[in-house]
C-alpha cells in the first residue's frame, strides 16, 4: 500500500485509528479458549467488529511468539484474514527488528514477503546497514522507533550527544539513507510536547503513535502538535479497545471503544480539513 492510498483511506473513513492486536490468553474471553485457535478467533472477532472504524491493524509479534509455533500460525492466519477480506487496511508487524545487513534482509523477507505485511517496526540502534535492507522493498514501510511511549525513553533517546538529542539525530540521519521515502517513525502519544520539534525534522512522514488508551496519552494533544496537512498520523490503541470486555460481548464493546476514538478523530479532521 502506498502512503497516498493510506491517506485516501483516512479521509474516506474519517479515521486514523490503528487497532493494536495484542492477544493474551489470560485476558481474552474464557469462552474462546474452547476453540481450536483462540488467538485467531479473538482477532477475527475484533477485526470484524472494527474494520470500518480503523485504517490499520498492528499485531505485536510478541503476543504471538510467546505461544511458539501455534502463536506464529495464529499470526499468519490473522494477517491472511485481513489481507483477503480487508485489503484496503494498512498492516503493521510490530516486531522491532534490526540486525547486521544480511540478517535484516531475512527479517524483511519474513514480514514483507512471507507474511505480506505493509510495514514492520525496526529499532535504529544498529544504524544504516541494519535498516536499509527493509527500505529496499518498494511500497512497503519501515517504521523506525524515534521517541517511544515508555518511561525508559528518557534513558537514552532524549540524551544529548554532540549538542543534539539522540532521537533527533536518529530522525535526521535516517533521512539520508537510501530509500528513506519508505520510512515512518514511532513517536509515543505520552510525549505530545515533543511532536512540534519532531515535525520540524520530518514534516511529511507518517508517524505511528502508540500510547493513547491504556497508557494515558492525549489524542487531541498529539493531533495539535503532530498532525500535518496530509494528517500524517496513525494512532494506535490496543488494550483499551480489545479488552473492553471479557464477556461474550467483547467484540461489541471493542467496537464501542473504537467508535468513540474514531468519532473524536472525525471531529478533529472536520475542524482541520472540513472533510
Ligand atoms: O513506543 C512504543 C512502541 C510500541 N508500543 C506498542 O504499542 C502497543 C500499545 O498498546 P496499548 O495497550 O494501547 O498500550 C503495544 O503493542 C506496545 O508494545 C508502545 O506502546 N510504545
């Protein structure tokens, strides 16, 4: 999917919501545990209930890898289900990969070719040759951690080296890499006050923004400082939506939560773009 197509979906659905698919067998409704593949059944129900309100889904691979081969198969079934039934939806493998070049190439093949995700998250720590193998895939997107939503972001990312905060250096340097037009960046919703500075460095890039909902970030603050003239934001919420209920009504309740976020987004888009 191209960023232009993603932008069109945002305007069509009046939404820049990305639903995080973080299935945890201890949290999903007990009645699903009796099915053959509880994780897939859970994801499928959430997707069926929210696909008209969201422009993206972000399975975090940790929640699948934790269950070994069965979990990986559930991930494969989930991405196939989205691609076959809702090909207009942008998919993100939140895997936070990155290694020496030849290894990164294999990670890129796994997520872009074998699983056919539109994008994958990567860590910038190993530098240019660890990220460029992902960027080589045209119309696939590499979403690099810039300023994360957690408290530990302040351990390294905001430290100043050579007169500049590390996350700013990451943003600036990555723009010089080959095929950098395929880059997007992760910026946490809990760091809304940093968005204005980030937009000075990457005015046109899409930002994947986790941290509203369970982590308490403010959607309106993120939009105030982070939205560009093409919207440029994919705002993720997982637990607040997918675990809205543990009962047989879990999908209905997930829809209600997603709808409330979508409606807030629609209000913001109406104000800014008169869509
Ligand atoms: O900075 C980051 C990067 C990734 N995440 C991931 O996003 C979701 C957030 O889930 P919630 O339940 O909405 O808090 C989860 O998969 C994280 O691993 C992040 O939170 N912050």
